[in-house]
């Protein structure tokens, strides 16, 4: 019997809402969350783009994670843990506290695939600044006096009386060497585990006690889509029955250095109100999102049915390719993504397309031409929208968020409108949220370096 893969849980965390309920309200209500860049960003550089989307505010102590453990995580790892908890609860799994961390009933061998574009860099940048400035000697001496180490005999989860510390991780406490002067750069002794790009997936495994395979992947702005696509293929192959897959990205940096990098590439919106206006003649670039994430629960259908899980949609196709053209630009011909559409649609009537829709001048133009080539005139096209017009561009998290949006849209028969004006001609772009039946829908992601991915979802019917 052919295996099938369904989505049973969604865990979004964004500026417009944390968790499915609040996220949905912001999404379908077309309520962006946009902030003006702070003055601290412009000490040494004048930004051309004046707005960004802030990262969601939360603490893991609210979901039962000790503050000392949370202190060992960079922002992207914190976000991956939050999104996982939301997704597991949404999928109906029981999560309990144990002596160690958390336990998820029936998921000991669950796989984990998390996409991320750049990982968080705040701690790395601060530590480098402290290293070259020589401002951190007192903190280093504090490390030595504390006797804390990471030697081969250390057990990070030991509760031995030889180290009577109520912290569940006494040998890995980042607060043993607090910065004596917060105005000076501080070298964080946990900079290596914080910087590791595998950390967002590793922390999910550690904190939820999941012993299946666990890894991150990176395909820039398509990372979240690739993670979900690879999870889909893995379940189809029979290697695993359930996988936590998605994407996280936190590019927040208190001086705006990472946003400056995109600004210097002229990739960011110049709009006076910050709205990027995807597929508009007035577009000028994407809206920088400093942090967002989404984890989805993917399950083999028979397993999901057996436990009585609610099902959002079925994944029925995944295609990926490379442009082999440029490290930062799409191939102007659009040939690679045209080929992907042809492979994945193959006689299927697509009702809804969640486009990549960054609002950069070149990308939107190329994407529009491919859509018209594949589907024809506006009247024959699926409904098209860009979630980035509401959320901004969250790089490695964007594809996962948009697959979740498509799954929600299929389940609710509801498509969010586009926040745009003066739209390009011959595109089926609803400007208001609408209700419409959706049998098949596509999510599209295209990343720096020429990484392209399409994921095809369909409505799930109980009688099938």
C-alpha cells in the first residue's frame, strides 16, 4: 500500500501572533507588525530601508524550561523549541515534565529536520568584539575561579552532590561569568554551542527526549521548504513515520549589522511606511523580518488515522532544483522554476498559489512571468498571494511559515488577501481575504544561491 504524508500540527511564532489561533487572526485580518528602525542602528551607517518586523517576544520558562537552560541557547534555538511545543500540542500529543526535561508520549523515535538560513549571530559578534578589544579579562578570570569546565568527565545533566547546584545543568551555566560591565563587549563562554547551526534541531531533540535522526539544513530563503520537502520524502521512503519539520530564523542584532548587510545589497524596501507591496509596480524590496519560525508535524497517514489526529492537508508533491546562475539573483529566464512547475502540476488544477513574493523588483517580475507562462491569463490562474507582504521576509523560516499558511488555507477554505497597491497586470491577486474551496495548492520558495522548491498540498478527505 502506498504511503501518504499528512500535516497534523502547526507551530507558528511570529510578530503577528504566537500559536495557530493568534497567527491566524493576524494573517487573515491582514494585520502586519512593522516597526521603525531604532536610532542605535545608525551610528555609523545611514539605512535606506527604514522599517523592519520585530521578532516575537517570549520566554521558555513559560513552557517549563529552566532559565539556565534557556540561557544556553541562541535566539534561533529558543524559537525552534517554542515552535515545536506549539506544533506538538496542536497535533494532540501529550507532553509531560520529567526529571530531565520534557517527554512526548509515543514520539521517542521521531525525526527532526529544521531549516535555517544564517543562524543567530548576536553572541558570536559580541564575543568577537570582546576578543579583539580585550575587555573581558575579569569574566575569563571568573571562569577559572568558578572551577566550571566542559571536560570529558562532565555530565551536563548530573545531579550529583559533588556539585550541589539546583540548576539542572550546573556545568553548562552561562551565568557563572556574568558580564561585569554590560556596556562593554562580553565573550560568552557558550559561544560555540550557541553558534552551531545544528543547535535548533539539537535542542528540540534534547529538551523533548526525541532520539530519532535530527539535523538542520540550509538553502537560504528556501530552507524551511526544503526541510518540509525532505521530511515528506523521508516518510514516503518508509524510514520514519513522523517528523518535526520547519524553519527558524532570528537575525536580530542590537546594532542592526545584519539588516545593514541586506540594505547594502539594495534588497530591502524603501517604502515610506515600510510596506513591501509584493507584485506592485511600486515595490522596491523586501521587508526585513528579524525573527520568526514555524514547525510542522508531518505523519504517515495510517499512523495519524490510528491515533485519531486532526489533519490539515496532505502533501502530495515536492520538487527542488538549482538555478546555477548567481549567488544573490534569480535566473532572469525563469527556466528552472518553470521546469519545477511543469513537473509538480502535471495535469493538476491548482486552486491557490502562495508565491515567493518578496517584493524585490527583479524577483517579482520573473516570478510573475513564470506564473503567466504556466497558468495563462489571470482568469485561468489560481488565487495568488504573498504572505511576505504581511510578515516581511523571514529568510530560512519563510518557506515553513508559508507551507503552514497553505495547510491552514486548505483546511479553512480561506485565502488571505494581498497587502499591495497598483498591482502588476495579468495576475490573479485578491486584495481582500476571501473564502473559496481549495483542492490543490502550491507553496513556492526561491533562495539566494539559486535554491528553488515547490511543495504541493491537497485537501484531505476522510473517505479516501
